[in-house]
């Protein structure tokens, strides 16, 4: 059955911010699983079946660069932020901070 | 890790062929890393139940594959009817259904001699509506339908999902190649095998091969025997796939070279009595060699591309 309205809104709220978190985390090189762990360590749990295809999409958009490399006797695909990705991350961060400040001002008045 | 292989097989079946191998290898390395972490946490190897739990959490193969499909498109009328996970499958089913209908209508039109197209509009609209309704319901209740699955009930592993080793195709190809080699080796003694009853007319036609033909004939039979041996080895996986591909590439390269040399040696047949018959035989022979060269060159090109693709994928950092 479909999720509750809260669940839908929560997912929508998370969707955009996950991209930002992934881009920011990939300033340091990671492969899929370690990236997921790094995000979880920062309190941002993400489904594997959402994260791994997202990495592919961001790479297709030119925001990430990847390469296969052997580590611990196994080939792994490592991702890192591309040159274009760094520019976009900077723009997104400015947008995020601007929105955050506005939301802070608006939400300061809200009493639940 | 049989369960993981079965899971990846189920996901692979639904992925676009061009990106399948790459995505599956990445998923394999990520899931294995997670399983190893879990085993380390617990202090013992994972039981099948624990492996199944990790795969179940990873997601239903249909949904996982859907998320890897390009486009991230969906269908919406006001609210979303079909999400991006199921939309690629919806699109494929719809296209297949409509194509079959159009082919049937085309055949009916040709058979009865008048266009059956005007009457097709209603069935087409109905098909679109029914398929859309089924997928919209599936999307709406996918949590209840697709999330309740058990990795232990996934289909068994197909013995040769990668197409390498003893499968129906490779066995069939091996038998054909063996029969072809024997057939070619026997034709000088029994021209009947190649020409049928026409072989009886050969002495009267005075049709002769040019003198260097035995040398080329020997090279072709030797190449076929070498390919037969290589296929025998690959049939039983006695050679690593990459090494077998390199050897196959070498044989194809030699095959193309021999073919080109043979082609340039023409005319291959001479007949002092019936030059028009010799001309016809030369034309047929020339076309056959050209076709053989094209097939070998195409195969060699494909092998080169496959080897290059694997090399690109496996190259260490900084060597691209």
C-alpha cells in the first residue's frame, strides 16, 4: 500500500538533499559500499538500491568520475567528484545555505 | 555465495545488455563487501538465512533493475500513475503488445486485400488502457507485491549465464564446425560431396584448379582443425576466457590473411574447353571467399572490441 502523506513528504524532502550529501562526500574517493557507510556514519542512511543507481546517474551527468581498481583482491568501482561536479557542488551549497537561512527565519515563528 | 549469484542473475536479466556486465560486477563487489562486514561483526561466516536477509534488504530484483534504467521517466495524470522503477517495463510491454497487434493487422490486411486499419483504433486504445491500469495498480501496491519476496526462492543459477562453456549454442557450433571440417577434408577425394551429381561432369568440363591451390587448401583445413581444438578446450572451460579470446583472435587474423591472399591469387579455375564455365566457377568461388573474409573480419573486430572493453574496465588508476 502507498505510504502516508508524511512518508511521501519526508521522501521528497530527502531526495534533493541526498544528491548534495553524495556530492559532498565524494570530494574523497569512495566505492559504493564505503560511501554508503560514510553517509550512515554521518547519520544519513540511504538504501543501496537508491544510492548505487544514483551514482551512475550523477556520473552520466558528468558530476562524478569513476574507475575500476583492485582493492583487497577484488575489483571495485571508485567514484570521485569531477571538475564539473565541484562547480555544481559549490552552486548547490550556496543555494542550500540560502534556503536554510530563509527557512530558519520562517520556521522561527512556527509553534507546533 | 550461490544465493548472491542467483540474485545477480535475476537483476541482470532485466538490465540493458550494453551496461549489464558493468552494473552486475559493481553490485557484486558492493554486496560482497557488505556481507564480509556483517560476517566480521558477527564473528562467523554468514548462514544462508543471513545472506538472504541482506539481499532482501537490498531490494527486489525487478525494482533494483528498474532503478538502473535510463531516463528516470514515469507516467502521470495529475498524480503519478507509474513510477520510474516500473516505467521501463511498462514501456516495453506496451511496445511489444502494440507491435504484435500491428503485425497481425498488417497480415490480415494483406490476406483479405483491404486495409483492416480503420477498425483497429478501439482495440489499440483498449490495450493501452488495460496495460496502463495493470501497471498503475502494480505500482500502487508494489510495496505489498514486490517487497514480499524471498531470495531463497529465486531461480537456480543457469550453468553458463555468461555464454562461455558447455551450453546449447557452443555445443551446436562445435558439432557444425567438426562436420564442416570433415566435409572439407573429404571433398578432394569425393567431389560429389561438394557438387553432388554435377561431379560426374567434372572430367568432361576439364575444369582445373590453379597449381598453388593445394597449399591454400592445406592452410584452410589446418586453420579449421586449430579452431576445432580451441573450441573443444573452451567447451570444457579448460582455457581462461580471455586467453581463449586472444587465441581465437589470432586464428581469425590468420584466416583473414589467408582469405585475402587466396582472393588475390585468382582466377582460381581454368578450363581450356569451357571458359564460360570457368568464369562462372571463379565468380562463385570469389564471392564465397569474400563472404568468409567478411565473417572472419567481423568476428575479429568483435573480439578486439570485447578484449579492449575488459581491459578498460580492469585498468588500474591513471592508466586510462
